[in-house]
């Protein structure tokens, strides 16, 4: 099991306030938690939840949950020492 805390803050602040800069160039400050649980074999469950603070739009929570189930075994590594 892995648990991480994230809290990036964007350094970019546009000097002009047009629709383009508010929609595409402004950054979103966020804080949240990410985790990963190993399940049976190579499968695992991965998820995150966070709070997104936007400068141009409404602030809101967000999250993702993903189940990873590899379809085949990993092949030999190219970086493995001979």
C-alpha cells in the first residue's frame, strides 16, 4: 500500500484577463491524497481525491478510482544485468 499527499500550486499569473487566458492559461491550485493498494497477483487498485481551487471557475472537489489488471506477464527487462 502506498499513500501520497499532493499540493502543487501554479506559478503562472496572467496579466491580461481575457476569456482565453482564464480558460486555457491559468493554473489550478490543488491539494489531495493519492493511494495504491496491491490486490491479487499483479492487479492493484489506484485512486486519488483532491480539492481544485480555480482562479477563473468554481472551486470543486475531484477524484479518480482505477482498477488495473494486467492481461499478460511482463516480458524480460532490457535493463537487466546479464
